[in-house]
C-alpha cells in the first residue's frame, strides 16, 4: 500500500474503502493515519440521527446549557443556532446506540484491538457561515497513554470542501509527537485551540470529501482541521465518536487530592467491543450534554 501522497493524478482517491475491512485498508490506515469506509451507515440510520439532531436542537430532550430556544423558530433555525453539541449520546438513545454500532466495532477491533471503549460523542451541525476547527490532534484533548485514541466521524450530509469537510495531513500521526497548542484569533475557526511548531504546512493537507453515510476513521495523533461552511445554505452535519483500548487508563481530568496521577482513570466510558479489564471499578456519569462555543469568548491561552 502506497502512502496517500504518492497516489498519481493529484485527485483524491475515488474508491476509498468499504466493509468488511481488508488488509489493504488496515495498511492504508497505518501509513496515513486515516481511512474512509463508504456506506458504513444506511440512509435510514442517517435519517434517524438527523431526526435526533433536530430534536436535540429544538430542546425536545430537555434544555442544553447555553442553548436558548427561540419561540416559534423553525427546525432549520433551531439547527442553525448550534455549531457543535458535545455528548449528545447522553440524551439520545439512538446516538448512544450509534456509538456502539457493529460496523464501528468491526473496524476498530482491527485497528485498536479486541477490547475497545468509547468516551465521547459530538454532534456537529455547522450551518452555512459557521466556522471550522483549527489544526489539532485529538490526543491533545483526550490523553490515552498508549496512543490508541481513534476518532470516528460519520457524515450525516455529503461533506465537501465548500461546506467545510475535514482536512488531514496524511502520515502526521507517525512521529507520535504531541505538538503544543495555543489560542488563535483566526475567525475561520471556532474556540478550540490550534497546534503550532509542527513541521507541516497547510499545503501538506488533503481534503476528505465524503458521501453521507461514510465513516472517516482517524488516529488521535493525526493533524486535522476543518474550514468554515461556505455553502449558501447547506448544513454539514456529522456525528463524531472517540474510542481507545480498554486496557489503557483515561487520565482525562486531574486526579483528586491524594490520588495518583499515574492511576487516574476517568470511568465515564462504555464498551464498544470485547471485555473491560477494569469492569470491577464500575462506571460513572461525569459528562452531560453541552455546547461548544462557536466564537472566541472564554478562550484562553494554554500549551
Ligand atoms: O467536524 C469538524 O468540523 C471538526 C471535527 C474534528 O476536528 C474532530 O472531531 O476532532
């Protein structure tokens, strides 16, 4: 399998991959840090997640802190008020079930190992004019210790360069280096911080244009970003879930006083596949559904 940048013709690959996972797709992932599985979810499944997205944005599953419903607003207007909702699985049974879908299990048990747990979901609505997210590595947000963090990005609409698809730097996961992050003032991007001091240029990136129902799978060390939605009216909706090996502890938050940093293990997790070697610890409900800011308010510098 050749690395992405040695494909001839300068065109993005047209075929991507499909289920069941082939050795070729595993090799492509190892080399490039991402793969696309086309038709991973059916049209009916995608429609059900879109209905759930509307219900969540309209407040039909209860209030989302920071989201204020406008009396009489249309479904379109309710959606358009939101850039990204974190942890929609905490209020939507369908989205919780999506996070443990057998097709995701089929893919991730081949990429991560037999025992895989999930710790996060995010629903991007990204209406026309809404910003993208600057260059980053997901591992800088979710530390997994063994570098097993893997993102699964499900396209609920066709994702194009115009409406703000993902861009990735193929192979940027391979060094295993976590680059520093800082606040940025770039209006193209939301509040999330930006990786810097990396050895890569914007020109090294490729767009990941995918059809509805495709799943983009990417390594937690892969540098990726998205640009604003420049289409006149289309949404660019996606459902993103994050996974890691169940053997690895998840030090996502600082330890309590008296707790060891080395043994810190956030247990707001659920199993995708296999066995949880730490099942004896039980699980906890820490996170709840919440909004991501689409502006710069509250952003601070950190490295
Ligand atoms: O979908 C986007 O616009 C950004 C998603 C992303 O960067 C992520 O899920 O880590």
